[in-house]
């Protein structure tokens, strides 16, 4: 794997784990339903968060760098927020249809929220994803990029290889043996 592919794979895994932690936190601390593995796979990661994060990185990188103003008021962060809300909502909607096609149902139900579409997407979670996306794009991703730049190539390569092997083994276990 090339350096950039390794880095993006490590970002993918990091955001997949963060997404899993977020889901478990909501389930245990906020909704008080108790613990359950919130991912499709066995391990502690929700890959939809990893895919979504990479999609946001690739699609909003250019917009984030630009400086748009309304008079003297910078509006770029508002445009980025709108982009995050739109992209994450479309990803969540597409994922619900894919999961329904593969498994007969999807893993969430937003019917309790106002402004929902078939319980698949809703305004409240979309706004939360927008806020989380801003935190990730403006605060967390720069830290991860700096850490990846300082990581020795052999460590980055080994970490990416080990995590790829774990993810592949988990996918084989989940989709073939479970």
C-alpha cells in the first residue's frame, strides 16, 4: 500500500471506531437501552462512519480551504456544515436501503423524530452529524494528519496491514461463518 492509501485507511479505521463509540455512548448513556454492538461487524467499529468520514474529507477538502464572505462575515464554515449535513444524510439514506436489501431491515429507526422520512433519515440526526462532522473536519482531522505525518513509515505500514487483516478476518467471520 502507498503512503496515502495507508493514511486514509488508518483514518477510515479511526473514524469507524469513533463512530462505534458514539453509537454505544448514545445507546448506554443517553437512551439508557443498555449495551449492544452497534456495528454490522463483530469488532468495535461502525464502518459507515469510516466511509462517511472519507467521503467528507474528499468532497469538502476544497470547499473548506476556500474563503467565502457575506460582506465581512465568513460563510465558508456554514457552507461546509450544509455540505456535511447533505452528504451524511444521503449516505445514511443509501445505507438504509442497502441494509434493507441485504438483511431485510436497517439498524435504526427515526420515526420518533420530527421531520423524518420513513424512519430512515430525520432532521435531528442530520444536524447532529453536521455538528460532529464540523468537529471532525476542523479539529480532529488536522490532529490525525499531523500524527500520520510524524508516524514512521514502518509503523504506519504495519498498523495499516494489521488493521486491514483484522477487518478482513472480521468480514469473513461476519458474512461467511456467522
